[in-house]
C-alpha cells in the first residue's frame, strides 16, 4: 500500500514540476516565482477553455473571475484616499482623492488606464486599486481610474473612445475645480493596453483645439504601441517569456480589432506589412527599428519585411495603420505637441521595442523623455508589487513611476 502511495506521489510531483517548469532567460528576476505565476495563469486559460467548451461561460469572463479571486488575497490598507465610483460623461470611473492636502491648496490630477489586452482587467482589480490608492496618497493627487468597456462587449475604437471621453470630461475647468485639481498639473498613465490607450489619448488631447486644458505628463508602462511589426528584436527574443507570449499579444490585437483569429499566422510573419502592401509605405520610417533602436538592442536579429504579403490583408485590418490603435504611427507634428514622458520597459518583454522606439521618436522631436528599462523585468511587473505576488522588479517599477510623477507632474 505504502509503495503505491509513494509511486503515485512521485509521478504526481514529476507531473507538476513538468507543468510548472519552463526555460527562462538567465537574467530574468526571481525565475521560480515567475514560473509559478505563469503556471497559474496557464491553468486559468486551460480551465477557461474547458468551461467555455462545456458552454458555461465566455473564457474571458472566466479568466477575469479567477484573476479577481487571486488578487483579492492582497489586503486593502485602512486609511488612505477617499475613494468613490461615479461616471464621467457616461463612462464609469473610480476617483481617488488624496486626504493629505491642506484646505484651499490645489492637487495634482492623474488619469489611469489599466492594462489587460483591451479584454481583461478592471479598475477594481486589487493590484490596480492598490496602485491608484498609493499614487493618490504619495503624489497628493486626484487619481481617476477609468473602467472603459472591454472585449467581448465592445471592440476598437470603443475602448479608446471611452478613455478619451472620460479624460476630456476630467480636463474641463469646472470639473477640475470641483475636485480642487490644478489645471497645470494633470497627467495620464497606463500599463500595457492601458499604455496604448494613454499614448493615443495624449496625442488626441494635444491636437484637439476644443480642449483648453492640456495634459502635462504621460507615463507609459510597457505600452503596446504598434501592430505593424511582430518581428522586432524584443518580439523575437521574448517570444516564449511569460506572462505575455508573442502569439498571445497578436491574439489580443485580433480580438480588439474584431478580426478572424486565423490571421495570426499571417501577422506572425509580417505578411500584413510586406513590401507589396502599398498602404504601409508612407509609414515605414515611423516603425523602422533598424534606425529607431540603438545598436545594442538589435541583438542578433534582422528585419522581417517579406517581398510579397497576403493579398488584401490590410483591408481586413485597417485599424493597424490607425494612430488610435498604433500610436507609434503618429506624425512628428503630433508627437511634438505631446507632454513630457516616462516610458518604462522590461528587457524580457515582447513590447520592449515598442516602448524604446516611441521614446526615440519623442526625443527626436524634442519631447523630454525618461526611459526606464528594467534589465530583470518581464511584462506585467507593475501589477506584482504586493504579496502574495510580489517581485522586486515590480516594487521598483512602482517606485520609479511614482518618483518620476512626483518630479514631473
Ligand atoms: C504570406 O504571403 C505569401 C505571398 O502571398 C504567401 O505565399 C504565404 O503563404 C503567406 N504566409 C502565411 C503564413 O500566410
């Protein structure tokens, strides 16, 4: 009997170890913790597919529920800012009002847009809620965290429009006055897909003459900035590094654009931006990593620009050339008008080069940029600064973000 028990235990442990173990780059921080995190996320996706196959619920909704359960293990500190949920011109927002400001003194303002591939995440998710509380307290700011609608309820450009509507509403002088916010000190920030939305909204606010109060800072955390090259050195180098896989990022893009998931094969080989895709020619210099990345980031990679692509593929994906989806494709004249920027990137992230290229383009037109690259970081660290899922890189990312905002907002 005992022998059977030990045999079963051994097989089970080996099975679990095999499931958890994935080869990781040597320089990534706290690799075992990352493997556990990755295995947890992978199992959520697997169970999500089973639940979906059984007809029980949409896989995205299942994953959202699981993330929420996991995140609620982090406690909410007592005290802190005054928090309330409301709507800004019809868009749900959560407002954090710092408690530590003298009567009559104006506060800073900050719009925050959470990440999650335009499909996951929520302003109520514990890690985002804790981050916004912390930013509000430490920056003596009013933080507005936007609950824009998500896939599969809405698709591009609704996520962007929700964020723009909420931001424009907050920037109205009478609304800022209501919250005692100084119009000269309002910024925008977001991570991942939220960084994509923040960059796109910052561009639109900068050029829209009907918006009188302008943003004074943008803090983009490993932002998604382009859907035109899925073969940048960082996409290639980090193809299989958790928690964002190269194929997964392309799948998020296709979902956001309500396109057929089978296009993933064409996008993986850059068929949508092949030389024969005429609509792309006028944009090429704006995402040419061979000129926008410094040599150390070329690593061993060569640009992938096939001579012939899939015919008419961009007709199915016009948004990939739209600045509201791919803010890296904005013209210099637009970029020049955007506010000073903090761009956080991680070495072990498919999106590293999106951020580095944007930083370069902004610098070239004279925008002040702080580029903060985390050599041990992976995609998602900003959400991992609190137990039970805390990483050193995550704590450092939060610290650097707040310290930059403190000096620049
Ligand atoms: C990319 O386009 C070429 C030329 O049309 C085609 O032969 C090839 O099959 C396409 N690749 C994929 C993965 O669809």
